[in-house]
């Protein structure tokens, strides 16, 4: 990267940053992306794992946001990533007898209608109304006295970390250069213009600062957007407010149902979402001003979620039923609201200095629009004409060939020696790229066996993550390339050593380094568990930070405040 001048340098390897890289690369621009940690290591791996318009935003009258999100949902389902995004039915529970059904039904009708405007398919079926008895047939695990009926509607589900990874891989396939564990520590300036990024390779022994030169730089760092912008001396042009969202994961047999639930709470909504052999329950929505890299869930958070969901379940859940917990931060644009649940999910693009563009706010579903707007802003004053965005028509890797292989699941299973369930699992994680996994297994049949300690995954997936998906540390595999860290009661501890041994060969680890990776992962799990025993955020944050990053980042040094006035759009 240090040897050439790029058209676009992207800071941030979350869904928006990777979306920016893909958008710019598919316009024919030379692109480099740097990420201080692993791809999707922040908010982009810790969401509710939904692609949705956002029903509650209708109540806030944010019709434009909902309409855009529904169009994006349809595009992901039908064209861009059918192997990663799939329809998901929800039952929205009703609890009041008279006015609620017509009120909510009208909102859902508007939701469905907005998803079909401009002649585009919404990608999912429309709503259906159910009585209490019909609801119980579809979800027997509910308390009969907790609701009066339900309305079924559809949204979509995604593995957020995998989708972000596939964005990065697709961008790389179109020529973008992607570097993880590469931290932006400064902005390179010539007079008042930003002409690149000072980057430190955190994996390098001496950590020299490398100048990544670029004609335009885009800051797409989510909850860190204001920090990166402050490197330009523009301290006040982005005011971010971080909201913590906590989710619980419980085994599939703890809840008797087969569809997702939407439950309206006093402040927001609670989702109960089927997730393979598990359920995800979330989320909270509380302000967070502590560590941004490792937001911690407290016992208070767990108690709140269990208390809310147990109001509706015939068999209550306890702390012993929880096998996984994760917490993420929403990058909200600061406003005057005291409650973060009422802040907008709209995004903003700013130009704090010539050569620098920042994009912030928004939500996962609308990442592509955010990326498009950021690149549009970055290239509008370039001397040459730059083509318009084409990412609404660019399929992600794995989309091509997915449906024919899905139809051939039985034949693939017979030819490979895998069972049908394993083939289906691989297809929903890799799409048409399943052939790469099958080739690994053909060369080394032992890789077709379940991973020790995490039988929901194959050993081949660990090797593939290390050789083709940019995983360079054990936690990359156990928390993001797979979701073992939230899908097993021991949080992946039993799988840590077997997975590390599989990674050691491709990555050239010594026995000492392999053992170090395992020990670090175990220490991290212990710190997370201890944080979840604390009653408040400050105590939970302190316990979580007892486990250091396996590759520590560098504290940023900020220049004096800039006098330059920026623009926003």
C-alpha cells in the first residue's frame, strides 16, 4: 500500500467501510481499506442480525428511512446475497383487545406497501392476522394470558459478520486492497488538504508508521467516527452518541416455537429470533460512554432481557439457560433526546477538510446507501468523471451458483460424503463458494468432520477462515468467521485448542504461539463472564478490560482544533 497513490483510502472495516470499498472499486477506482482490528470486529458483528425496515421508525414518522431500508432488504434477498440473507417470519404480539389490532395492522400495511413502491418486489410475503388460539399453534411456548393475538409479517435475517466479510472479499475481487490489524493513527496533510492516512501495521515488530497516500480519504469508522475526524482537528463537526444493545443466546429447545417474535415494550421492542439451533433475545438500548471496543453486558442487562421475555414465555428462562451474550454499540448521531431509543438512525456525510469525507449514523440495512453517498461526496470534485454507483446490481461472492447448488444439495452430499444437513449449513454460509470447502475436504477427509468442541461447524471451516477469509487470530475464527463464542455454553473454550491447531499450519504458528492464542481466548472469555456478574456498567467495563487485546491498538494523539469549516449533506 505504501508504494502507490490510491484514489480512495477507507478507514474502517465494518459494514459501511467495506461497503465503501466495494462501491468505489466497482466504479473503477483504486481503493485501499485499513481496519485497526479484525473485519466486523465492532458493531457489524454484534447486531440483532436482521435486515429490516424498522417498524418502530414508522411511529417516529421516519418514512424515508423505512422506505429506503425496505428497498435495500428486497435487493439483498433477491439479487445481492440470497445465500446470506433469507426471509424470516415474525409474530407481532398484541396485548390490548380493542384499538391495538387495527392500529398495528395499519402500520404493518403501510410497512408492506412501502416495500412494494416503485414497482419493486418486497421480497417477502405480506401480513396475516391470528387469534390467540392460532398464535399458540404457531408458537406453543407462549403464555396464553400474556397476549390477545398476533399479526404475522416478514423481515429478513443475516449473519452480520459474514455479510461484512463477503463485502470485503467482493471488494478485493474487484481490485480493492484490504488490510486488517492496520490502524489509522494520523491523517497526512498538505496545507489544509488531507492526502492520505498514517497507518501502523499492528502485527509488525517495530510498528513503523506507513504513509498511505490517497486522493480522497473516507472515514467510515462507526462509533469511532468522531475520534478519527478529530485527527483532522475537526472535533465538533460529528457529535456521536453511543447506545449499547445487549443480546442473549439460548439453546433452541428452551423455547417452543418456530417463528420470530416482536414484542412491544415500554421504551422499544424486544425480538425473540430463531438462530439455527438457538434463539437470540434482544435488545437493550442504553447510553454508553465507556470502552468502545469492548462494550460489556452487566447482570442488570441480562436481568432486564430475561424479565421482559419471561412475561410472555410459558416456561421462564433463567441465567443457567443463557449460553451466549454479546453487546454492541449503535453509532447514533447525537441529538437533544435524553433517551437513545428516540434518536434517529438517519446517516450524515460531512466534509470537514478538503480531501476528507466522514460518514456516520445509519443502520446495518442501509449500509449500501451510506457507502454510495460517501463515495459520491468524495469524488464529486475530482477532475475526471467517475461512474455512478453500481452496487445495487453487483452480487456478493457466493451468490452466483448458490441456487443451483441448493437444488443439488442431496447430490452434493452423496458425492462429498457429507450429510445433507452439513451441505445445507455450508451453502447458507458460503453459497456458491461451497466448492472451495468441498475441495479442502476431498484433499483431507478429516476436515469434513465436526470441529471438536463445536459440532455445529466443520473443521474445514476453520482452515478456510485462516487461508481464504483473512482470519489471523483464534478469536477471529471463534467470534466472527464462526459464531462459536455465543453458541456454546462454554463460549468456545472447548473448541479453542482444536481450532488453534487447525490454524497453526496455514498461519505458520509455533507451539508457543498456538498456546498463547488459546490462553488469550480463555482469558477473554473469563473476563466477559465476570463482567456479566456485575450490576452496573462501570463495574462490568472494568472487569471486561482485565483481558487485553491480543494485538493492542495505539492511543491516538489529536492535533489542535481546526479553524476550517466543514460541509455536511
